[in-house]
């Protein structure tokens, strides 16, 4: 499997942010940029990125260069001094700073949840920078129940005595969303999303202040995101939409409407999975392979 190097870039407001760089075979294709969900980090894409960067053939993913940025306040990236900058617009500005620092003109985005919202914002701001977009369990309409569920736990900052306690807590909270996930998978999940503190306790690997914009919004209605979503089709870039069959954030109705409005997009539903699919499911893996083949042909 392909290896990565830890790299850093500077934002306009002076933060030092981290990304993993899987170099692939160094050809001239646009890099794949994996953008994580609200509370997640680069480790979420470890298996997918290593696979995509591995050489073509013998089960390899095709030698893509893959970048996995950690947004401000997550993982090894610096925490923001001003919690008001924990917004999708600021994250997109940070992403553009990364691309400019690497002299990257165009990218193919794999966007999970928040990462997909970032892709839609980028489509509205600079559609010519997109070589393709995959939206993982997110769309232009976010179900209120799913948003409320996220708001109920983001920023809570619980501490667990050990990794086993952390995995058990996550299983108890989300087992209904991922009914087929075993204990080993829950442990792998918390290893990706949490970190061990100096005193040995386990906590989530993000700044709890990322929740501040949620609290400031006070449950106000979300803006109309359909125009940004439709901007994804500005240059007929290869698109792929994924939905977890048990998702409480992206409804089946919205998912169907997304396909009506951008009919050239690939679409797949991942069975027995909620928000979001982990992208190693057979349905997701097949869709990603087909989508990237389209990106490569462009």
C-alpha cells in the first residue's frame, strides 16, 4: 500500500494546518483531495487514500496523488483563535490556500458530509478548479433530525478512561446507524477519530469550539443550497453521489432529486449503513472506481 508524508500549509490568518500527501506515481492527472466530515480528520481516509495511490494492477488503485487535509481545529492542524472561523466558507478558503501553495489548478474531491458541502461551495466560487466531485452522504437539503443529532454531540468533549470504554460508548450511541459493525470495527473507528491525552484518557481529536457556529445559529433555517449543488454541473465534470440507506442527514427523496437535477452523475446507495458510509463498502468502492475512471478520461 502507498505511504504518505505529513505536510503543512499556512492559512491567510496564519494557522499552520496539516495534510497527508500520498504521492502516487507523479503523473499529470488532477490530485484526489479527500475532505472529511465535521468532527473527522485525515485518518478517516487512510485505507482509501493508500489504495488510490497504489500502482495500477494487482488490486492497486491507479497511482493517484491523494491529499487528505485536516481542517483548522482537527487532528494535527492548529486550533483557531477565533471560533467564528469554524465555518465551511473559511474551510474552503483554507483549502484554496493549500492548492495555491502546491500550485495545483484542478482537483477531484471526495467529500464526506461537511467535505461535500465544501465541494459545493467551491463549485459556486471556482468551478474551473474541479475535475470531479464525489458527495458522500450529503446534499443540498440536510434533514433537520440529522442536523439536530450532530448538534447534540459535537463539542461535548467527553473523556473516556481507555480505548475500550471509548469504543463501547460509540457503539452504544451509534449502533442503530451501523447495525453490522462489530467490536473490532468500533475500535478502529475510535482510533481514527479520537486521541490519547497526556493523562491517558481518550478524547475526540478536534477543538470543541468547532461547535460554536452551531450554537450561534440557534437552529436558524439553512440557506438554499440547490444553486451551489447545481454549480457542480457547470463544466459537466464527472460526479458521483453516495447515500447510506439508513442516513438521517440525506433523505431518499433529496437523493433522488439530486439525480434528476444532475442526471449525468453516478449514484449508489450503500445498504445497511447510516451517516456516513466509510467508503470501503462494496457499493462505494465500485462507484469510486467508476467515477475516477471518468475523471481520468477527461
